[in-house]
C-alpha cells in the first residue's frame, strides 16, 4: 500500500505549516520524516492520517493510487502511534489492543475467540506476553509504546504512521526500541512513515529519509544519499556535524586563508563571499603544509571516542575546527594538545550565497 | 468540591474544536447546545427573571415603597450586621487554619482538613437545631444562660453562631490548597532575612494568596447574607428584631404580600449576581501573572519568548 | 522510632494558629454537633427507633430520598450535556451562562423558593401550561423534585468541567484512527474516563438535595405524608418542642450524608489509583 501526497498546503491561521508538499512512499517501505521543530513533519503525518485536513482545493492524499481525502480517519485504515502513547488508561493492555477489533460493526467483528488469539499474537510480537491484564499506569514508557504499536497493528492497517514514537523515552530505551522497530518492520512489512527530529534515528532505521524544513521538502533519498550527497546547505548542516569556513571567490578558486579550493564554474561570482562546508571525517591532517594549500592550526583538545579520535583544533584567528581521524592516523602523527598541524579537506562543498558548487 | 472551584489555570478547550477527526456532526452539536440552553433557560434564567418580574408587577412605586417598611429595614440591618461579624471571623479562622495546615507537617492533618469540611455535609436545619440543643432553654447550657440572663437562641447571638457554622469552611477551603501548593520556601527565605512571623505572614504569605482569600470572602458573604434554614430555626422569627432578609421574605410571602416579598428578594438576587460577577473577575485575575510571583532567579529578561507552536511540532 | 507530633520547622506560629484553629473549630462545629449525638443517645434506643420508623417520618424520608435521587439523576444527565457544551462548543452567551451556572449556589434559598413556587403554581409561567395536561407541579412531589434539581445543578456541571477539559485529544484521535465512531468513543473512552467526576457530582448534588430546606418549603406545600420533606419535619417537631424527635430524625439524616460523602471519597481515591502515571 503506497502512500502518495500531492501538492498539499496546510495553513493554521497565518502560519503556513506545509507549502505545496508532494511525496511518494513506495509500498512496504519504512520512511522517516526528518526535520527541526516547526518543519511541518508532524502536520504532514496528521494530514495523511486525516487528523488534519489540507487547505481546500490544495491537493490530494492517495493510498495505493486511491484518493482518500474525503474519508474520515476512522475509514482510512491507518495505524497511528502518538508520541505520548494515547493509551486508554481505564482499560487493560488486552482491552487496549483489542479495541479496534471490538468497535467494528457486528457484521465485520471477529468472534471473541479470534480476537483473543490475535491479541495474544500481537503481545508475542511486541514481547509483552504476560502483560495482558496490566493497566498502562503499571507499565514503563517503553512498554507503553509497544502496547500502542500493537494496538495500531491489531486492525491490520494499510499504513502505519508514527509521530516521534520514541521522543518521550530516555536515551537507552530509545536506542533499543529504534532497532526493535526496524526488526519489526522487516517482519511485518507494512508501509510505515515515522516522524523524528533525531537524525541518528532516521539514518539508522529508515529505508528512505524525507528531510523537511519550514513546510517544504528539502531532499528525499536513502540515508547514504542524504548524508553524503546533500542537496543543499540545510540538509548538509542538519545531518551530522559540519565545519564552516568563510572566504571569497578569486578567479577560479574559493580562497579561505591559506587554503584554496578549485571552483571552476564560479567565474561570474568574483569577489563574492563563499562558505566551505566540510564534515569532520572529511578533513585530513598532516604535520607539514603539503603541496596543495592547507590551514595551519593548533591542537586544542584530543578525545578518544570509541573507534575514532576526535580532535578539536584552533586556528590563529580563533576558529575552531572539528576533525575525526582513526586511532592509527592519530598515532602516526603523534597528535597531542598544543601540536601544530595542517588541515586540508578531502571532500567538501563550497556555497556562494544562492547556489552551491 | 463543587461550587467553590479552586483557582487553577484551565486550558482553552478550543484546540479540540479544530481537530476534524474528533468533531461531532453539525446537527449533533446543534442539538446538544439547544438542550443545554433549554435546560439552563428553564432551571436557571426563569427563576432569576421571575424575581424581578414579580417585584415590579405593581410598578416601580410599589417596589420602592417596600423598603420603607421599618421591619424590612431592620431585616436589612440585621443581615448586614451578621455578615459583618461572620465573614471577618471566618476569614481570620481560615487564614490561621491555612497557616497551621499548609506550612507545617503534623499528625492528624488530614483529619483536621476533613473536620473543617464538616459543615458542608450538614443540612441547614440541622445546623440550627444543634445550637438550640446547646444554648436553648432545655439545652446543655440553657440553665446557665438563664441564670446569667444571656439570650442566645431566638436572639441575634444565635443567628450569628448559626451563620458562623454554615459559612465556616468557605475561606479555609479556598486558601488551604493554594498555600499547600505554594510551599514554604518564600516564608523560609523571609525568616532567614530576619523577618518576624507576623511580618512574614503579612508581607509574603498574604499577598500570595490574596485572590483565593477574596474569592472565599465573597462566597462566604453570599452565604452569610442568604442563609435561611439554619437561621430560621434559631431566630424565633421575631419581626423587627430577629429577622434577617431571607426570613423577612418568607414572612411577607406567607402574608401574600408578594410584591414586597419579591422586592426584598430582588435585593438578595442582585447580591447573588454581584457575587457571581466578582467571582468571574477574580478567576480571570488569578490567571494573569500576578506581581507577587517573582521571576526565576537568573532568567534573562531579554531572552526571546518561545513562539506558541500551533502545528503540533515538537 | 520516636514519635513526633510534628516535623520541626523554622516557621513560627504553629502553636498559636493550631491552637486557635482547634478552639474555633470546637466551639463552632464540634461541640454543637456532639450535642446532637449525645442528645440522641440520651433518648434510649427504643424511643429512637420508634420515632424514626413512625409513618410520617418514613414518608418524609422516602420523599426526601426519592426526590433527591431523581433530581441528582436529572442533573447528572443534563449536567453532562451542559458541561460538554460549555467545554467543547462556542455559542452566543456562553461566557455569561457559564458564570450563571453557579447561581443556585449563590442565590439565597428563600429567594429561589418563592421564585420557583411562582413559576410552577397553577397560574404561574409554566404551571399554567401544565395544568391543562393534568400535571400539578407546585405542592406536589414533582415540585419538590424541580426545586431540588435547581439546587443541585452547579454540582454536576462544575465537577465535570475540569474533567472534560483534562481529556487528551490524542486519546480520542487514537480511538478514531482505530475505527471507532464518535458515539463509540463517547461510550467507551470518554465516559469511563470522566465517570469518577460524574459520580462525585451526582453524590454532591444528592447530599445537598437531601438536606435542602429553603428552596423546597415554599413549593412543597408541606402536607404531611405527601409533600413533607425530612428537614421540614424536623422544624415541625421543634415547633412542638419535641426536641428528642427532631434530634432522632436529624441524626439519621446526618449519618446518611456522611455515608454518601465517604462513598464519594472512596470513588475519588479509587480513580486516582487507576490513573497514576501515564
């Protein structure tokens, strides 16, 4: 069951939450809506679910090529998981999960025995077999979220929508559940779309990432794609750490202090201000300047972080540079606090005001 | 408990109204609103309107003449006197009880709170009865009072006591929860700065609870002036001497003097409306950030206030 | 562990305020109330029992109980609708009506008593509409019930309003996403959640109605065995100097009121147990 959104605009009073947004999530995929607060990702999710209605005349929501815009939420067969679980506090875990089955009209309602079986299956799926008679108040946050997921899956939705499902949990539980969700999706294969502001989460879990900002989609791609080939400065900045250097365009180069980067297509932008964006692991350091230009900097801090070494450098002008190198590399150069090193980008992007190079 | 709502900030319900998935069908909304208006119209507005319509049935002249009756004037005076005694007395009690209960922790605190609520559970007639049993001619203290020529029941003191009983909890139960929620930090700070207990109470505690106190006071006053059942039992109904306004209304009505009865009743109704207006005002005022609440220590006054997020973004 | 009456504190005035509080409480409330119970014990069990089971008294209890229960039930049903409309919808005059809900609480009972009688008596505003239908409102148990409904109105509405406001919209959205209709959501999600408040409101309205005097004595007509409520019977006995009889009736009423309030507290305590945490 694929999800398609075509030209959706949504305004709340004077605030435009979604600007002409279009998106396709292929059937069976697990996609992430990633972006900062206010980017419109939750609004988009709710529009897909029918919990918000797009501005009149502004576009369509299609499930498997069928326009569902007219259908009320209860008829869209979406499983929705809320950030704060929204479990029915006065019902047991069993009653929560079976709710969607018991509200069906008599004709389509399964007999009690079948319902019981189904709930047991789902409890096993979310690994909460012995919790059927507990109340939500007796469960931990992680357990409650799993019940919410089981409840949504019980109605065999064609689409699963999760709104920051792990946002209310602490870091360790978040990590565990993140991997668990991925495994679950691999088992169940329902087209799923989840909202998150945590880029690590999106990069680890999703098949496809939709980066959003201020009501617009900035880029759609695989995690590899959006991380290594960001479509624009926003995506580059949002995903992962990045160093920013400021300089100017001179002839065919962008010059940043003693560093010059080839930018053949920028002839017309002579004298313009340019920004160089490099990820920490795309910088290489050496004990000598080298033939191509490089920046001189002093090692300010050395931090061993698992498989890599994180270095914080400081140039004479006071700019801080983050570099990541392997342990081997760090040993080879005998890097210590106060050492002078020379930095050069292996791979980088230069941005001149409006266009990237 | 109902009727005396704690002054808390309630969220606007309008956010639910804009969520399409959980909205009712238009005709359902219409039906519910119509039923509500009908119910409130018949049970609330009609009796209120009736008071004024009947009071002016024979014209404005007859209305104002009702107040020239000396018995009516005496009743008004007595009502005011009783309120003037009962409200401050219960106010002092309420503040003292709140201080003891909210600022300290001791055995039996919850029992004390329940006991303070006791008069609410007692029917007004019984509230009057108990004072007759205690101070009446055949009561416990009856003989002693007769011997000392002190008249309590069937006289003003009895009326005051019965009124004190029925209005007993009003101020305390508004102030206690608020003081409990506010804790003891402000007061402890004041003490460490050298303030005496009384100074602390007057300059730190009191301003913090002033809206709750005012709220309790107007409710207490409304009840004190309007109490009927309890006062009816202890007063002896001596016209011109032990009749409060509600009792006077009863006498006039039973004499078929309807216009006069409703005229006096209209004064009481206006008091009720003023009470409700003040109540709404205090509730509105207590929601605004009051000067008494100091800003967080170290907060940057020029820091940008986060914009209210309308689109459910986190 | 050594027994401590109170935790030490740096704040002064405990002795003074607690002492005054207990003194005032005793003089105004506790001692007079105990006079009631002691007087009833002085009566002797036999007399006590005879008084409270005499036909007139039993009729009064039946009327008080029956009418109060019906009134509280009416208030529960309509009060829910009113509270719901006030919380969820906007309509002209809403603010004023919301404030006026407390009118029965603020208006002196004598005033509401004569106003209601005027409206429902034979040629009153509503009374004259009911007469051709053969329905007599004033001076009948129906009139008593109407007056008690007026009295209890704010209790249900005011306890329900905060409960309805606290409902989380997401829970209702979850029910909708699972396929529930609005009616199903009301029945299975909303009502169970606000049930404790509804029961509390019902209980408070009921307790208040049981003891109500002023609003009822005018419209009731006070005919023994027919429209005589229990509080009025107490007053009647007092006027005949039958203090013992009045006391007996009062004690039974008081015990029942306390029982109702205890039940309400239990309901609230149960509800808060369920609801702890998420």
